[in-house]
C-alpha cells in the first residue's frame, strides 16, 4: 500500500481508490499523465526492461503494477526510478 501512495506522489496524481487492504492487495492501477502511452510503454520496456500495462480509460491513462511470485519490491523500485525521468 505504501507503494501506491509513493507512485501517486511522484506522478502528481490522485489515488483512484482508498489506500486500504480492501482495495489494494497485489495489484494497483496508478494514474499517469502521458500524451503518448505507446511511447511510454516502449520506453519502459526498451530502456528499463519493465513490462507493464499502460491502459486507457475515459481519456486517462494508468500503469498497473502487480506484486506476485514473479515481481519484488526491487522491481517496483526500478519502476519508480524510471518514472522519475
């Protein structure tokens, strides 16, 4: 849950749900401001080796991370550093 707020703070966006275990467990969608979601997805993959959905919804875009057996906090830290740019 700490990651969700950390990403929202970094991206200057508002959470789309309450930050509680009722809403956030292993997956979270975070609003991201981008004019070119395809380019963002390609950049994250090609430069940082991050495979992450960049999804449209009602003229907004979201990245969705998942923490599971194949991802770790270190992976989220890499995504966080990539989003700083």
